[in-house]
């Protein structure tokens, strides 16, 4: 099957830069970013900070690096990080908090709420004493990837963050898709994160840039984060060539609503297939459960891929499909037809 025939919904990280982004990369005004000399990176960091209502921002190669920089800056070695059990920081970042920053992690199961209650945060925070490390940081996530792209309302974020900050514990938000949450909740991103000490967001997911993420927070925090980025090997030189598409990506926030509409249509189509159960998505992530069809996710993903639909195994019977700017309504209809044939074949 040719690339043109493949409907790639494995992730919104598979987006391709637009021609305008490619032109911007070629024509970017550049300098050495480690010396703070790259005007395009400097402009991206200014605009990114404004986009989430923070004092300053730092451009990083990836969201994982941005999260791990934040964790390092907020804490001291030997402290404890409190995080949600299914969070990206805990599940998918290679134990970075311990490997890179010498931290212990402890989880809270927030369930379908995605963010722990204030009471759970209060119970989870540990005071430093002779026997136990003190809690140095609470991390939250919005949208919540593993829970199916759920957009967490401002009041839940605020309540959890307030409980931590009242105990003297800073709060970091993994906001890889925070603009998806903003659009879905009709809440400006600065309002959504105003109770948070630091936030990351990805330019290379639904916003469509080829590479890069942002870490934002107070000016002093970002200055320290710049040093840690260098420590982690993230100091870049003429990075304006990849920052320039990021500037254009910031203009793609409003169009995320299209991805959400396509995800809703995809979910409805898949939910109509025999033995397939799909809840209505909040944003651009669709999670299909094939347990009633007796089809395990690994087998399902392989068969869907062979049929020309990219998706990803989430759990034993759950599979993720993700809409993005490379997917339109015709792709959704075609994908449902192809997956229908897969289900019929595997259930025969």
C-alpha cells in the first residue's frame, strides 16, 4: 500500500509541515541559540509565553525533555514527585524523574477525573522527616492522553493545584495538548493554567510543527530551566530553522476544533461496528474497545495497519486512533469502512 493510501491515525505527531512552514524554515533569520542570538527562537519563546499567560518560555526539542527539565528545576535530589498513575510523565518518559533528577515518584489514581481531588493531593503530600522524603512537586496533565484525550476543566485543575500550593508544593502541568483542552472547554489557555507554576505544550502534535515543545513559567524559573536544558543536551544552535514553523503552528489553535469534530465522527462510526465500544471523545483521541468482539488490541492494530489505517495499541483490548490536520472527513469515512472489514474478518 502506498503512503498516499495510508490513513495514519497512530498519533497527531505524524503531521507533516505545511508548505508555508517549509518556506519559513528555509528563510528563517537565525543565530546561535545557546548564546541567545537566534531572533526566531527568541520570538517563538515570547509568543509561546503569551499564548499560555506566563512570564517566559523555553524552546525544547521534545515534550519529554520539557517535562523533565521542569521536574528537575522544581525539585531537589532525594525528594518525591506526586503524579497521576496513568500520566505521561509516569508511564512514557523512561523513569526520567529518577534517572535524571534523583527523585522518587509516587502515584495517585485519579480515575476518569484525570486530576486528583484536593483531598487526594493533601493525603499524598509528605512532609520531610528522618524517614521520608518530602514531596517536592505535583504534576498534572491536560488533556489526559491515556484516559482518551479528556479535557480537564479549569476548576478541577485549580482545586488540585491550590491544595498542593497551600502545602508549599509547586505544580507542573504536562499540557502537551493543552490547546486541545482550551478549544474543547472554550476556555482561554492562560485562564486554564493560571493556577499552575509551569506548563509544557507541544508544537509538533495538533499544531503541526515538525519538531519542538515549549516550557513556560516565571522568568527566574525559565532562566534556571535554560541551564538544565543545556545539562540534558538540549542546547541548540541555529534553531530558528525549526522554530520558524513553530511560530506558524501557534496560529493553528482554532483549527483544532476540526480535529475534534473528525474524532467525534470517527468514534460514532467505530462504535456502530459489532463488538466495538467507543466513548464519545472530548478532543482528538478516540479509544476503541474490542473486548466484546474477542479481538485483542495487538491483533487489531496489525490488521488495521494492513488495511491501511494506522492506530496504536493502548491496552489488552483498547486501541487509540488520533485525528489531526492530516485527516479530513473523507479519511474518517474511509477509515471506518476499512476497520469494519477488519472487524468482520477477525470475528469470522
